[in-house]
């Protein structure tokens, strides 16, 4: 009876041994039929491959070659991902993790780049030291491509929204400048009338005063003839002394001259307002940049006069084909920024010179704080400003950059912190005016 039991036990063991290879073969068939590549790495230097499923052939490799290290599994990783993957695996290994998931790129035998997700279980001994790494690799290239398409579409949408916002704000700023120009032109026009009749009245008043003084001198000669005694001579002398007639006679002409000079300055400011605004001149035309600089300087002089000495170093430059009202806006922004860069007292230098045969340059230099190096690449970005809240919108240089580009020119900057900044406007003498399409592209 006992021998029969032993015989049956031996038979069951033999049948079990026969079934095991069949089950393993079936398992491998299932694995190799799936898109998932299974592997086992040994812990230690180089992490050699102990096992990899035959379906790695889908990437152009033979499992037997990878097991012998031909090529080493690490070389399958994309060069740009190797350092990151090695660092993350080492981190998981040292932290005592029992599993981890990684995403990285692999190179197929044909050199094609694919994305895989690596789901690995860390096998450790009784003391927690890694023995092997068992994992599966799943090709997620299609998912990554879809994510990239979505990401590109999102970035495009963000860029489009940003461009629309910039275009909208630049349009608003341009409309505001146009409104300011219209207001300036209107004020200048309205001031011209009173300035005209005040100037005329001063001329007439000058003649009246001369006539009155001549009459007074005539009375004095009649009343005080040599050799005759006038009963009113003492009264006249006292009256003249009481009102300091001698001083009045001399000073009244000084007052008239000062009034005419002040009126002339007002007329010059009004003319500068008209030249600066140029509301009706939206067509390309020949213009003198020096006149534009002078008129703009007079408009912003109140911003500069208390802390900046302005030096003009004008060279011999020709008139250029341009939209002078827009270039005046550029000059205004550069001059105001130069004034803001100077904290207490400093110098602003305006230079003009010819570059090559077909360009002119306008430079505005200040001795202010300068621009930090980390800000140099951003100063022409819309809404970027280093000024305190409420002092700057961040649109001045952006609009100036767009206007100069519209003129087919360049706006350059050089700056040293603590020493000052120079903005250089380089303009062609005869640019080709942009079309309406090019205008819209430039503004956006």
C-alpha cells in the first residue's frame, strides 16, 4: 500500500515537471504576442540584462544579443535622456523604493526615436539591498505625439492670445497718442488767435506809449522853459519824483520787450505742438529729423529741465522719407525714459549722424542708472517695465520698436549699470513704405 502511494506521488511529480515547461512556454507566447517588452536587469555595475522577452524584436533587436550586452541596454536610451534616467534610477534605488515608473526615449535598431513608459519592481534581499530590477516597457509614442500636438496647439493659442492682447493694447496706445495729438493741434490752433491779437496789441501799445511819452516831454518843455518861472514847476517835479517817472520811462520799454520775447516763446511752443502732433500728416513724406527732435524736446522739456542738462550734437543728415509724427513719438519716449533714468542731476546727449550712404542715426544717451543685464533682452516686450507701479505702462519702448521696424530701421540699446544708457535709432533715408498687411503684422 505504501509503495503504491509512493508510486502515485512520483507520478504526480513527474507530471508536474512536464506541465511546468508547457505553462512557461505558454506564458512566453502570451508575452511575446503583446506589445509589452519584459526584462530583468541585475543590480551592480552596468546593470547587465539577465532576461528580455523576444518581442523586443519589434524595435529591431534580438533578445539573445541584448543578454550578451550587444549592444548594452544603456545605449538604447536616447543620449539626451541617459543622465536623467540614471539619476532617477539611482535615487529610487537608494531610497528603498520597491517600484518606480519612468518615461524616456529609446532608439530602435533603425535609429527611430520612440517613447516608452518603464514600470519596474525592485527586488531586494533581506537587508534591503537591490538584487534585480524586473520591469515592462510599453511604447507610448502615439500618446506622446498626441500630447505634443495638444501642447503645440495650446502654445499656439497662447501666442495668438498674447499677440491679440499686444495688438489691442498697442492700438489703444496709438489711439491715445492720436487723441493727444489732436488735442495738442486743437490747443495750438485755439491759442494762435489770442496770441495773434496780443502780439498785435503789444505793437500798438508800444506806439501809444511812445506817443504818450512824447506828449509828456512836450508838456515838460512848455511848462519849464529856460529863464521862465512856472507856478507849477515844483508840483510837476514832486509828482515825477513820487511816481519815479525816470525809472518808469526806461523800464516800460524793457517790459514791452520782455512781453514780446515771452509771447515769441509761447508762439514757438504752439508751433512745436503743431509740429509734434502733425495730426493731418499720416502720409509718408520728406521730413527734417532735427526739427522733429527740437519740437519734441520742447514738449517734454518740463520733464527734463530740473535734473538734466541737454546737449545737442547734431550732424549733417539729410531729410528722410518717413511718418514724422510717429518718429516724434519715438523721440518723446526715449527722452522721457532718459529723464526718468536720472535720479538727481545728469546729462542727456542727443546725437545725429549719417551711417553709410543710405542710413541716418539718432542717439539719445543719458548718464542715469543704466539697465541691468538680466533686463536687456526684455526691454522691448510689451508691458515690461522696471519703473515703479504707476510710473510706467511698459508700452513706450514696445511701440517705439514697432514704429522703427515699420520704417525698416533698427532700435538698438547699450547700457552699463551705474553709468548710463544709449538708445540708437537707425533709419533708412528712403525706405519702402509698408503695405497695410505689413503694417498689421508689424503692430501685432
